[in-house]
């Protein structure tokens, strides 16, 4: 093969360059690859150093006090301690384990009486179920047995009985823990034989609460352990005398 034929087999660009020019191009590519390798090596070393630095830092410890405020008591070195107000968190007070307040006790009494003494034929089942869940186990069993014996729910539905209850005052009994005396007015509306009768009863109600653990279903940590009622004044607007089937005094 002649020299002319060998030259014709090479790329057109190499026909006009010398051998040392090709060697310079290869060296330039090699230098460029070396520079990129060094840059990537520095980045990898920096990433490894940062990972080691983060790993050796102590864990962050947050303390929450009884008021629902959190403060950082441990963390990375040099960090300024900071505090956070978590009092708006609904679960902050319930998880702190602090004792219930008198305001919470009055709220439990108000909510219990509103469920237990105010109802309609359609809502009596749901209201009584929620009221029973607010009682202790002993009182719940006793009350449920009384309701079954007197067929209270059946009479309310058959007589179309509607009860409305308003609390006049809630007084804490001095010298006794979680004991309250409530004065309220109960109106009973009954429809029987196409005749409506209305009774207005002013009653005195006695309730004693007990403390339990705060839970999602019982955030106040209070349950009703004793309940009794006493009729003080009754006014009959029409019909026969009516007596409430709910809330009789316990023996």
C-alpha cells in the first residue's frame, strides 16, 4: 500500500496535522479529566466530613413543663436554648398529668345533667348512652338496672315525652372534694290521647365526682360517682302529676 492510500484512510482533519499535535490533544484531554476528578474528589471528601460532623452532634432534647411550654435543654453545641409555647395544643394539658380544676368539674356536671335530664323521644337513647359513659362502673350498672326495671326509654317514647332542663346555679359543697349541689328547672311535655300536659319541676341535684386518668374519651379526668335528685317545687299546667323516671335518689 502506498503512502497516498494510507493518508486517504485517515480522517480528513488528521491529514493536515502533525503527530505531535495529536499528542498535545490527548494530553489536554487527560489534564481536563484529571482536573474534573480532583474537583469531584474534593466534593466527596467535603460531603463525608459534613456527614461525620452531623453524626457526632448530641441529640436534641425538648422539655415540656406543666403549662405546656417546651424548652430545648440539649442539642448541637453552641445553639442558644429556645422555648416554644404549646399551650394551644389540645393534647398538651391532658398529657401533662396535672389535676383537674374546679372549672373542669363544673363543666362535667353541666354536661352530664344536660345529657341526663334533657331529651326527646328521638334523642333519649343517645343522650342516656353518653351520660352512662360519664359515670363510674358501679353507678353505671346501678343506673342501667333502674332504667331497665322502670322501662324508662319505652315510656318516654310511648308518651312522646320531651324534657327541657335549665341550670340555675352550681355550688361546690365546702369541705368535700368534687361534690356539687345544683339547682335547676325541668319542664316535662307529654302528649297522650291528643292532649299535651306540661309540668315544671324545680329540683335540687347532688353529684359527686372522682378523679381518673385523662384520656381522649375523658379529657377532664373526672367521672360521676354519685347522683341524686330531690323535687322542691312542682307546677302542673295540665293533666296528671308527672314524675321523672330519670335520676332517682340512690339508696
